[in-house]
């Protein structure tokens, strides 16, 4: 196991490993996305209160979940690069930032579109909304800090510290609707409870979309990681040979 991890720490080996994994995530992403969208937007029944406007949850909720999940992947990878100085984990952390920022922006945008007809306002300085906005700023700050240093090792240390410190915001986002009285509704999907607030006809397509978003994240992460490795190792012979082959 340790030998395998050591081999993957090499950017060359990690590049080809990502290439082998890519089809195993790309095809399920396409299939799950099509099934989830059709089931959620066409087959699932309308909500008795919100009617068809609730269907935005099939994009909003998975995007919100992924905004937190991607940040944790980024923070763990950044911490690994800080502690063990592995370039592969540094590449993963850097690749996570724009993906996480996109998910967070999507969650905020779709939430705003949903909030207008439901709450009567596009935006409210609610605990959940505000902490999610802070998460977007953390992602943008990570990317800005990354590009602020010419030396990649210095940039890796600075961004790793920011990512680790920013983890404190994750439980705040998750528990904000329980810790404070907020405009945002409480948790609808509670996996550990026997009784769900959401009917299975709506819950199943939501879970399919959540899985599709995870596969999408893995697909884009592998692609971005490969591109960053090619950029970092552009002076090496194996990259030149790989570019000629492509």
C-alpha cells in the first residue's frame, strides 16, 4: 500500500493513473446525469405547496453538498502537500479550487432563483446563505493566493494554510440551520433517520443527481489534474513525448 502511494506521488505516474481512471468516471457521469434530470424534471410529481418550482432542488441541493465536499477534499490534499510535500496532492488541491467555486456559485445562484418565489426575495443575510458566500470567497481567495506567487512551493504553503483555516466554515454551513433561526429551511434529507421528510419519488432522483455530481467532480478533477501536470512538467522529456502522441 505504501509503495503504491509512493509511486503515485510521482507526477508522471499520477498523470497516467488519472488517465486510466477517467473513462470509469466520465461515462457514469453522463448516464446518471441524464437519468437523474429526466426523473427529477419529468417523472417526479409536483410538490403540493411549491408545485413545479421545487424541481430546482435536483440541481441546487447536490451543488450545495458538493461545495462542502470539494472543499474538504481540497483541504485534506493541501494539508498532505504541506506535511509530506507531495506534488501530486498539491496538484489535486489546486485542481479542486475552481471546481468547488463553480459548485458554490451554482448553489448560490439556484438558491436565489428558488428563494424569490418561495421567500419573496433573491437574497437574505441568512446564516446559511452568508456562510455559503464565505465559502465562495475562500475558494476565490485560494485561487488568487495561488497565482500571487511565482514559486509554486511558496504558493502551496500559503494556500494550504488558507484551506486548513477555512475548514472551520464547513460545520458552520452544515449546522447553521440548527444553531440559529434562519430563513433557510432545515435539513430535508436525513439519511440516518427512518422517516424522511421527502417522498421516495423525489428522494431517489435527488440521490441519483447527487451521485452524478460526485462522478462529475471526479471526472473534471482528473482532467484538470492531468492538464496541470502537463503544465508543471512541460520541460521534461516524457511530457514532450506525450504531447506529440496526443
